[in-house]
C-alpha cells in the first residue's frame, strides 16, 4: 500500500467493503476502492471450498452469470449455490485481484459449505429460510430517508451516483455506520446462524492478519460489517464454532441465469431487475438512452411500430418524470412508465414482454471446460456439442423428424435425460403433423439441472449407461403394473434396448399376478404405443407384442363380468375411459383374431341390460364407428335404452356414452337424433332435473357448428324430419365409391407412412 496518494491511503486496519449483493453501484464502488487502496489480499464472502476454483474465474471461457455449486459428496441433491453476475461486487473483486500486474491473493471466508450442508441434513430445513423473516436493511434505511420503495432509494443513493466521489471509501463508511445502527436495534435480525458465520469470518481475518498484516480488504454483505469490526476474542469465536456438524462436499462452477438472480425466481438475496442492473453496469454513459434503444429493438422484433422518434420522446418523458419526482436521473420506474405511454400505447401487454425479456432477462452464463464435473456431465456436454443442441435459458421449441439420424439422436438424448429426472426438455403437441415420426419439445435449461445431473451420476458415467441402470432399478422397484408398462414405453422412446429385458421380465411377472381388469386396461395402451414407437425408431420391440397380446386376451375375458358387477356412476365412468383406451390399443396391435374377439366383447357389453348405460352406449358407438354394427341395430339398441321402462339416469348415461365426444353422427343420422329428441321430451320433470347436468356435459362439449346444426334440425320438428330412407340435406342417399376413392391420393400425401 505504499505510495497511495488519495484519502484512501490513510485508512488503517482491514478495509471492510460492505456491499449489496448483485448491486452494480456497489460493484463500481468496490473497484474504485480497491484501485485506491491496493490491498495485499482480498477476502470475499463465500465458502472456502471454492478457493481452488477461483483461478477459473480468469479463464476466457468463464462468462457470468455463474454460480459456485457445493453439494454433499454422498448426496448430490443436498446442494447450495453462490451466484455471481458480472455486476456482483464479489465477482468484480475477484477479477480485480486476478488482473493486477502481480496477482493479489483472493480467498473465500464464509462458513464452509461442509457445515452449511450438514446443518440442512440435521434439520431437514434450509438454514437460510429465516432470511424471509429478517428485517430488510434497505427497507429500513429507505423508510428512514422518506422513501416508500427500497429499490428506488437504492437507485437514487447508489446506482445513480455519477462519478465515484473523491474519497472512494466514504460511501462504505456511511453504509457501515448505518448498518451498525441497525444491528444495535435488531441484533442478528432473527437469524442466529449469522453469528456463527461471522465468527468464522473473523477467524479467517485473523489468519489473514498474520500473513498480510492489516493490508487486506474484505468484501461482504453490508449487514455483516458491524460484526466484523467488533472486538472479540479468538476463544469466543472458537466456542461458537465448536461442535458444528460436517459432511464431505464437492464444488464446481455452473452456469446461472439472470432470471434465477431475481427474487421472483426464489433466490433470497436476489434483486428485482437483474437485466436492468446489468445494463447500468455495462453502460458507462447515457444509460437511459441506451436502455430505451434496446426496448425499441425488442418491440420491433415483435412487429410493433416503434421509430427513433418514439425513443426520443420516451427519453424526454422519462427525464421529465424524474425531475418532477426529484430524482437525480430517470430510474427503472420512469423508463417503464415512458415505455408504456410512448411505445406501448398505454398497454401493459407489450410492457410485460419488456419486463420479462429485458428487465429480468434470460442471459445464461458459461463455464470453461476445465471446471470439475461428474463424468455424466462431461458426457452430456459432449453430446450437446455433437448434436448442436445448445443449453439456453430462454424457452424454445424444437421440432424433430425422427426419420433423420441427427433428430432421432436428439430425441433419444432428451428421453434418456427425462428418465433420469433431468427435465431439460418436455414433450409438446406437434404442429402440422400428428405422425409418429415427428416430435416437438420445449427446451429450457435451469441452473438446478446441474444438481440433477450430479444426482444422476450415481447411475453411470454416460447418459445411456445411467439411463439403463435407472430403468432397471425402477422396473425392479415398481409397485403396480401401470408403472412398468409406462417404463417400457419410456425405454423404447429412449432407445434403451439393454434395459428392455429386465423391464419385460418385471412386466410379465406383474401382468401374470394382476387380476384387476381396470389396471390391466390402463396398462395396455402404453404397451401398444410402445410397439408403434418401436417400429418408427427402428427399435426391436417384438417381445412386447407377446406381452401385449396376452394382456389384451385377459381383458377380453375379464371385462364383461367386471362391467356387470353393480358399478356406481364414478366407477362406470372410469371403466368407460378404459374401454376407449383398450379399443384404441387393440387397433394398434396385430395379433391374429384379436380385433374380432374385441368386437364380440363390445357386442356383449352393448346388449347386456346389467351393464351401466354409459358403457353400453359407448360400446354401441365404438361398434358403429368401426362398421361392426348396422344402423338398424344401432337404432334398436338406442330405442331399448331410451324406452319408458329404462330409468332416466341410465338412459342419460347411455346417451353420454354414445353421443359424448362429438355430435356429428347425430347431425348426419336424424333417425338417431329423433329417438333422443323423443326420449328427452318424455322425461318426467323431476327426473329431467336429475339428468340435466349429465346431458349438459354431453352436449355442451360439442363444437359450436355442431350445436347450431342440431338446433336447426330440432327446430324443424318431427313433421319436417326426413324419412329414414331419405338422406339429410346436402348428402347423397348412399355412398359414392368413385368420389370417395378420389380423395385417397390426397390422404396418402397428408398422412405419410413412416
């Protein structure tokens, strides 16, 4: 420190720089203070286990925001993060120390993560949870200064200061005195763990004093400064630290995001506007003008008409608002109000986009390849690069064509990660095509996924090996048949052929022992889908065909007795859903004679009076749609179901089963509509009130055009109805095969086979 010519040269003792975490004003002030004081060492609030990783901060591949991750070696799910942005004072201090001509030693001095994570295991709670009930120092200081908004006070006092004052340490002295008064009033603020942390910090400061004298600087949260200044004995601090639980931990750097820095993201020490603060830190001059130019660019990308004149007027309005409110310069509040009035025509909808994309933002940091990671993470990174599948913080859609090798490999990777609990991508409905050769994913990388990768590392060193081992373990531990069938489907989607034998053995064992027809029916659709996906992806799923065929045969035998076993309304509705699922699944299976046997089961259900009406009606509709039930027989079954001898509730259930899900059939067949109309007119008043909710649910689900057509047909009345042999208006009496065949070439183009 020899040769310091500024007022900072006269400071004595350790330089305590109390900051606001992730405050760009604090970051600029820290750099100015360090430039002036030139300390021999820099101590920073953070876990000492991260000291070995600090050299990576100077790596060109390191780009904030990043976070120091520490997790228990035997339980990666027990983890903690220490995020740092480019505008974080701690990051600025680290980089300042590394950029000196003779690098200055830099060390972390907070309570070790080994103790922090062990305390979480002992209490099953987060020791930092009490942060939510501690008094907010900024709020107290802002209220004292006459502000009702702590963020606005901080911007006026710190962020909007122009050049750093002649004495760069004055602001830290003032903030330290203010925090001292708060600590006198509030003590530890209801957070006793701070006393332990501060005792450890003082121990580290004593060690630094022995090595560097008093020529060192400490960068920590301003709340801790008074406690670090207080005179205590080493014995007293040692007593506070005695007996702390401890676990073995591993540390690394992981990418972080601006969104996760925000308080809305659940980060206790977060800020409300990380994107805005990053802009203030990077824009050394004319920050408002540069910010509003960014806003205009974003709105133009969204096809909004925003010109340079809008920017000029918004700058003028923001400055006027700041002057009226007595603020030194326009802050975020004024700029957003100006954006709403000038660029968004007073609408909050485009303003919400600005707040999401720019005020918060989706900036994702990067860490160098040299950062320590589990082998699974290294394999995942390799595959991401080879497939050009970049991890991004902003959600995006990914369309995959499984007929292409690269897209198929991306699909396999995403499915394997989902099986491992790493939900980087979630499946979404495909647009433009419903073929099984196409997939749509929504991708979004969250920092917490790094922990999930570390957790999954216990299953293997590569993604495919880990997913295979996890699938085999899940199959062995599955409690129900449905879990195993869903797992089999996921294995095929993920291309885990080595896991299939274990999964199929578990599937066969549970299918043989399960006698519940509902569980059997619930399991079959997943198997049928698995067979279909296996064909599309080139995976050998032939072994599943035997299991699925046997399962379908058992359902055909067990379903009729189960449906006639005195089911209540809820159980009947549930079983009706299973009938739909089994019907669709059997349509995908290719077992000889299976479809005929299933049609016989449906005919038995449709004609058996002891079966609930909702299932009888559904069976009749499925047979009719498949061409297995003549129109005359359908009308006969409906007439029986809606006869005066049938209870209104059972008849309404029959209508729900038959007509639910779409009313186009009733529009085209006025005979069936007439039967329903006649029954409905004859329902007694009291019974009509009872069945009305069910009927409303059935017919209310129809599309508007269908309901309008049905209303027109009913309005005409019985006298205007067509004779049974006469086709409805706009339709020929019979099918024209020549005209029907003409659409086949178009259908082949629209529905290509894989």
